[in-house]
C-alpha cells in the first residue's frame, strides 16, 4: 500500500515505479512504494550519499532490475523483452561525461549514427544542440582537451540530440567547480523550461533541486520518505530525519498545551513556543499531543539582550546565550543556548553591528508561522 507520506502525482505519468525493492547481499538498498514522473515535469531525487539515489535512477533507466515491483512506461510494464526498446527512448547522463577521443561534433552525433540517421539530418540536429548548450565553438575540438564543464555540456547535447521522451541525469555537475556548476544549473533550468522533455535528476544539492525540480523525492537509507513540490517538502518535512536533511537545524520536542485561533502553544520544558497550524493541523495536533518543533536558521532574528528591538508581530521571543559563531561567506551561523540549541543565520553586517561574541546574551525572535510542527507518537 502506498506510503501516506508520498504525495499523489499527476495522472499523465511518463515513468512510474510501484512496490520496487532492490536487495544486495541480503540487505534492502532501495524500497519505493510508488513514485512517478509526469509528462513534461522534472523530478529531483535528493538524499545523502548512500541513500539509494543512483540505484533508483538506474532502476528508472531499466539498467537495474528490481527484486520486486514494476517499472512502467506510459502505463505499460517494462519487462526483459521490452528493455532495449524502452532504453532507446531515454537519454542518460552520468556524473562523468565518458566522451570518446574524437571531436565534440562526432561525440554528439554518435547516438544518431548508431540509429542510422542520415548525415544530412545529423548535421543540423547536432549543430542546434551544440548551440543550445553553448559549445558550438568547440565542435571541431578533441574531447580530451575540454574542461569538465565543457565536457558535461557536450554530454548533455549528446543525450538531448536524440530527443528522448525521458531524460535521466545522475549528479551531472558533480565534477565541476562551484562557479561553473552554478552557471550549468541555470542554463539547464532555462533549457528544461524551453524543451518539452520529462526529466528525473539525482542531486544532493537542495538549491539545485529547488531550481530544477517541479517535484522532489527524498530518499533516506534506501527508502522513499517524502515526495511533493520542493517548497512544500522543505517547509513541511514529514519526520525528524527529513527535517534534518533539508536543513532544519533547530528541532526541539515539546507538548501541545493549547490550540486557539489556528495557533498551537507548545511547552518544551524550558520555554513556550507558539506555532501556526497548517490547514489540516487541527486533525493531528491537539492539546496533550507530543510534537517536534522545527525552525529554519534563516527565520530567526537576533536582538541584543534587554533591547525592545524594532516593532514586530513575532510571537516568539526567547532569551539565550551565544555558544557558537561560524562565518559562512556573507552570513554568520549563530548557535544560541535557549535551554535547547537554537540556530540563527544572520548577515555579517548584522553580526558586526551587534558585535556578537560567544557568551553574549541575546534574544532570538521568530514568527509562529515559521515554526513547523511534526506530530509524534503519544
């Protein structure tokens, strides 16, 4: 039976897996009840190293046969006899480009040549995709002389020139530097928006998943834990493990003591936290219900201790002592002991203006709407 944590997908599925498990050396390394990619959409598959992301992608490609379950393409099961015909309808890009030691043009034309496409048709198709991927000026260069970013653009062109019905990307930008990766992600986002191709993308980078994905699937320990629009998954993780993976650093257990006007009051044992309930929250969050309070670092504002601070509608104001300061580029990650560890992310300018230092007393301020409650077993 499908996991209730996994949201429903649109009905026009291009590819779908049902009740799939993959077992290696007696251990289940992948378990997915149901997951599908709709026509024209991009599914971002995220999770830490070893979560089963690549195994799932290879199962979608028909290259890993599951021990149980089904792979369906446009509603029809893909068995051994249909495997080759199915794979001819796919484009697959792996982390390493694996280009032949020949010209860029010849690499992109390779799949067309294997399929017997005449040269008069190959020329304009290859030229078009070299231009769209920004590597037309490299068409006569040997692949061995390309940078990692250029090589991956050629690899993408080689996959897309075949006009696949399903494009599968496994960490396609893992081997490039940060600046090149940022540009490649942006270029791919524009290309996917302009091209009617259905795509499944494996990545461990949440920003990349949000930029490229229409849906996000979170894999942890080989199991599909949550799926849905990226913003919804990030804002409302289903459990503590998903919350930790998506970057919610402040997680504290408490007991609901009151619910009124769509706001829950939670006693954490040391302080009181108010949280806005989601639309369906009244059914699962009620007085005497244990919950996990989740708060993102970017949703916390810091005031100097004793300061009234600017006018604010924030319901939550907790006093605490700074126990850690960690500069991160243009921001500073601040850990505060509020009888539980609370993490804030503020600008360097704000940190300098407040002259923050370890041991300093501050007030952490955040809105009730910034707190996400996860019901716990009674």
